[in-house]
C-alpha cells in the first residue's frame, strides 16, 4: 500500500510525508516544487501491489503542483491512497513567509500567489481524502494513518470539483465509489434511477451500488431511446411513474444514459414536485464532455425545434467515469470530438493540440487513448463549468459561447428528423460559423483553417447531405436563441468569440449551402 500526500505549497506535504515515511521505515519520494522538475522520478514510480504483505506503507509520495497535469494525476493516484493536506489560505501564507522555500518558482507576492493556487488546484487535491493539516506534524499524521488502514476506493478518482450546486467527479472505474460518496451526503431514504433499455447494464450497476453500498431502496424507470425520450407525452408518462412510486422531493433521481436521456431526465427532475435532487451519469463521450455539465434540461416540440421547452436544474453531482464509454461505437466517439473542437475554439486551444497529436489506430481511425480522454473530458468539463457559473441562467450572453456551431446544428437535426448524430451536426455548424466569421472579417483565416483541418482529419462534416436548404434556413429563423426576431451566430475571433445578430441573409444562405454540400475528396 502506498500513500500520496497532496496539497498547496506550505501545506506540509514534504515535512509530513518525510516524517510519515520515517515512522513506518519506508521510502519517501519528493515530487513537490515547480512543475517540470520531477518527471524523471515520477516515471520511475511503480504501481503499488494490490495486496501488500509487508508493512502498512511501502512508500510515501509528496506532490503539489505536479498534479496539474491530468496524465500525471492518472498515474500517480492509481492504486494509491491519496490524502489532501488542507490548510487555510491565511495559514499557508504565514508558513511560506516564515520559511525559506526557494523552490516556489514564481514572481510576486505570496499573498496573491496562494489564493490563486488554491482556487485552481483544489479540484485536483480534493480527489483525495481531506485532512486538516493546520496543526502539528504529529497531529496531521494521527489523522492520516486511520485513512491508510482503510481499503482503497474502487477505480482512480483524478478530479473532484465542488460547485454551488454539487460535485463534478472524474476518473476511471469510479461509478460505485462516487455514487456512495454523493448519495451518502444527501440523507435520502430511497433513490430512482432513470435510464433506457440500451443503457440498462450501467443502470443496474448503479442500482446495485445504491442498494449495497449506500443501503438505499431503489427503483429503475426506463424511457425510450433517442429523441423519443424528450417528447412531452413521454415526460407525462415518466411523471405518472414517479407518482405511482410515491417519489418525494428529497428522493434523488440518478440519470444514467446518453446526452438525450440526460436532457430529458434533467427536465423531469427540474419540474417534478418543483425539483428533485439530481445525479447525472453520462455513458457516452458526448455526455462526458458536454451534456452532463450545466444543468440544462430540454423537451422537443416536433416540427418546431429541439429543446424548445427547457429548465435549468443543477445536479447535486455529475459522475464522469470514462470506463463507461470503453465500448462506445467509434462513430459516436468520433462525432463527439466536434464538441471538443468547439471548446478548443472558444478558449482552450490545448484541446486542439491534443486532437492534432492523437495517434491513429490500426483501423485508420482517430481516437484519443484513455489518458488523453481523461484530459479532454477534464478540460471540457472545467471550461463549461466556468462559463455556466458566470452565466447560469443564460441571460448575460457569456454562456452563449457554448452555442458555437449550434445555430446550424440544431436546425439541421430538426430538418433531418434527428437522424443525424449531434456531433456530426455540430461539425457542419462549425464549418458554417467559421465561413461566416471569415467572410465578415472577424475570424482569422489561420484559426478557421486549423479547425477545418481537424474536422477533415476526423471525417466530420465532410459528406454532402440530402436535405432541404429552405427547411434548414426556416429552422434557423425560429432558433430559440434568436433576439429581436433575428438568429444569433457565435463567431470565432482571435481572442475568443463574438455574438452577431446582423449577419446578412445572403451570407447565411451561402455558408449553410456550402457546409451542407460537403467537401470534395482530396
């Protein structure tokens, strides 16, 4: 068994870790200090044995800023007890000012550095068990040792971000442990799992966890597959089932499914009894990187548009377990990457670099590996979380950035009867938005070229579509985000995005026509 102590500079990871290692006569590894200096040592760490017949510990590892890298966290946290040494910000500043830390690697005032660090790094540290480390070394060790005597959690949790509404938990194989953690804090008397027949495998795993791990009775309620789950009559049927089960306002709803199921369940949780506690468990890549974050629920109006009825209802927790998408069809995985490109264009260009550097499989299909996917999901989830928290009700225009590519994609989905994957529709929407932006002089050509190269590499938005341009344009004109009767377009700029409702009709028609015509084979 091995222990990883994490925390901000000044939290005592190094001193407590060394003292703990000496106490148990085991190796101490110091990975604290500025990122980039300790990767050789990290690369040499072996994974702890599942059953260690030796002492309580075989190694103590101290780490702070190195865990900013998701790949490092995935390797460092796997198979080990992770303990977060939490110290109040004022105490951290006091310790650092009185000490002689020469390895902080920053310029400026500690009083500014530490709060910024704590704000950024807390989701990485919070993946571990939290210990108050503001006291003496011996007192801190006394709190740590009982934790190390407990069995390690299932899977590898690499991120736990707390929002005003709930948690975002990310990792591999964490469904059971995260559900136990979340439901244990809700003081619920029972639970309802909402899913579809296709996703019942994961729903039953979640159900077993709730029954055995959390000790709660649980019922499973199924909705139809696809967009049918978002029809008004299906919502009414769901409400009647919840009423028959005598669901009460404190009974959590756990939504286990794809992006459509999550949207339908979020709407239901928002309006039934004026709001049920909600836990979302996405089982698709699209759900992991986008739909599960933000609290938006929606119901379609056939012949009018997607998500025309909606509600914003933040979940108590979102569990992002990439193990749940390992068997996802390649086409679904690949289509979801259009949303990743969107996030790369609206503020996190590292996502574009990750897709550009991803390796090709033997089948010739691009797909990020598990470690790359962890980073992609984390970056998308945290980016969406930042935008949502700054404009939760979608009233100030900040959250509108998430609509990049969606003015056309929503219309295209409606015009095709939702027979096109959401990610594929977004790819066509991105192509149109980039063309409009370049035509209006707001989108730099280099950025547009970079994004279109990625779309081509992923084979997204490339084929011509047999769809009525007039129908698509009519749906665009009725877009739910229009203002003063005019559709709004999110356009990429060198600094992020801008929102325009003055795009000439001729420019829109040209861009939409060109996007839906596809790209000729090279």
